[in-house]
C-alpha cells in the first residue's frame, strides 16, 4: 500500500512511508493436518502388489494346467 493513500499538506506527505503489516494466515492443527494429507504422496505397497500378482499367476497357471489335463 505504499503511496496509495498519501495526504499531502504541501510541506509533508503524510502516509508516504506507511507499510501495511504482512498478513499471515492462521493455521490450526486441523488445517495443517489436512494440508499434510493433501501434499504427502501415498506410499506404494510393492510387497502387497507382488504377493497378489504371484498368487494370481499361480491361480491362472493352475486353471490352465487343469484345463489341459482335463481335456486329455
């Protein structure tokens, strides 16, 4: 707001050096927790994905072996 509202008396420019205080937003614990939840990247559980993929592969192989063995 420097220079926006200056009152000039002819000799003195009143308000020419005024600087508005910096505005700091108020953050309570809930707001900080929400920001942390939005900003933190979720961790990927690669162990769980590997186990599920392995079990799925075994099931598919068992179905294929059963289909081939049952057809003969």
